[in-house]
C-alpha cells in the first residue's frame, strides 16, 4: 500500500509542472484540453522564438515608427514577463524581437528585412510602418517564405499581388474615410475636395474617398495629389479656398496633417469640416497643434473608448491604461494595432503548434479572434475583413469618437468654427 501511494505521489510531481491553462478556440470557448504556459516570467534558459522588426526610429515616419516600436515592445514584455511565453507543442518559448531602424526609407527596409531573415535567422517578421515600406518588406518575406503580420500597411494594393505570407490586422485604406463621409453627408455637406500624397496608402485612401463621396452623391470639386515629403501646399489650398467646399478630405501621414491645417489657417481656408486620415487620432497631434487641431475629424482604426476586449490585455481601455503606465503617453491607434499584430501572430503560432510557415499561415487563415483592438478575421488575401473603422473629432483638445453612431461617445460639432472664432 505504501509503495502504491509513493508511486501516485511521484506521478503527481512529474505531471504538475507541465499542467497549464485550458486551451481556447478563437471564440474564447474551452475545448477541454489542458495546455499552455503557466503565467509568470519565462525561464531565462527557455528556447527562443525570434521575431524581426524594421521600424522607423528616424525619418519621415519617426513619430508613427516610435508608436509601432512601443506597441511591439508592450507585447514582448507582457508575453515574457506575465504570460509565461509562447506555447508550442508542449514547450514554452521566450520571445525575442530584433529591431532595426529603417530610417523611413524603402531601400533600407528591404536590406534590413533580408538581414533579419538571412543573417539574424528570425522565425517571423513584424511589419514596418506605412504601406510603402510594407510593400517593399513583403517582397522579401514572400521570396524567403517567411510569415509577416503587420498593422501599419493599409493600402489595398498590398493585397492584390497574390502573396501568401502577408497578413494585416488593420482595416484596408479604402475604408478609412467611409464613416466620416457618411457623417458629413448626414450633417448637410454636399461638396468636397480631396488631397493626397502620391504614394500607396494615401492613393488607396483617396480612391476610397472618391468612391464613398460618389456613392452618396457629393459633387467632387477637385482631386489633387502632391509628392512625398512636400513642404508647401499653398497653391493647392489657395485653389481649394476659391472652390469653397463643404468638406476637405486629406490622405497622408502625420506631417501632412500638420501642413494641411497650418496652411489652411494661414490662408483662411474654412470648409465646414476637415476629414484627415493620419494625425488627428494621435494624442501627440493634439499637443503639437493646440487649438488649430480642434474640431478636425480623423479616421481611426481604434480608440480606448471602444467596447473591444480579450482574455490577454482586457478591454480597449485596460490596454490604454497599461500602455500609458509603461510609456507615459496615451496610445495612438498605431501603437494598439502594433501590439495586436504581435498578439495575433503569437496566437497563430500557438494554434498551429508549430513554427512551420505553412502551419502558421493556415492558422492565420482559419483564425476568428476577438481582441482588445477588435475582431480578427483574415480573408484569402491576408486582409482583416472583420474590423470596422471609426471617425473621431477633436473637441476642446479631447479625442472623441463621433461616428458611426453605435460607437460614438459624443455628438459632432458642425460646422467647424472659423479660425477667427476660436
């Protein structure tokens, strides 16, 4: 009898260390199988899964690149220090991210992506900021048969090339302005002008904007493009002022949004509303622009007020609180979607139970996941077809969701008060 009890105790000791959390499917339901890493720090001697990320620490996209790096870093610290690592076929792995500065330059991101795969031997790539850099990096990952999940390349053209290894958690660029244009129409706007940078993402934004404007019957008074790194749009905005549209739609990046509004104020260009893609939803934009930013509408992939939540980071507001505690600033949607990018790849690896490219690819294609950032459901091209966009407005320095109606936390201020009325 004593020998029998001894054997039972010995078996319990052998089994206990490998018991983890209950495995869950994409809907969060338990499938009854006991597996997963025990929560807490990953042992220092655990095997490593290597991720590579070329992000823009310098150059045109430095602000957004900083948010991207922070978003990846927040996931990395969470998975290694709290979550217990990444569970793959009975083993808990430590995650490592090798970062490089791509200098906001396509040639540099190409070289660095190849270096990460060929020289550093990373298992997976986390995407850079911007569609133009993602476009270049994805050529390398496709050639080398390495999965890249990204959250900052939204151009529709990225997903029209037949690539198998590119997956994006964000909503495509052609949908950025939809809810904002619908809101403008509801508020009485009937004429519009469109300005966009002549690169991949803004072009997709502009094409989408024209589609939504035409669908609602807007009169489009002008569509103007400008080159990358433009520093003067005076002539364009002088023309817009003479056309006197109800709505201005701007497709570009953070620096373009700053240039748009400073030029508009200087020239006295006063449409009923400015709807701008990147910039207004970023807390840094509000700090830099002061009252010039007030009443501007912006497209947003995510906001802390949204009713998204998951079992890993909690609610959208929980995530925002965690981020601000770690970095001392509120998260932009670029930061949130970067954390979501790493989280989604992490979950796909666990679903696949393997680091094999084919297995992880299939896990991503099969994935239906609810996250703090929103729903994830990839189509066969790698686009996330499950998540809508929202429109925010800056009101007295606060970023508030105003559309669509089911997500709104405030009524829009319409029309925008004139520059001299502030």
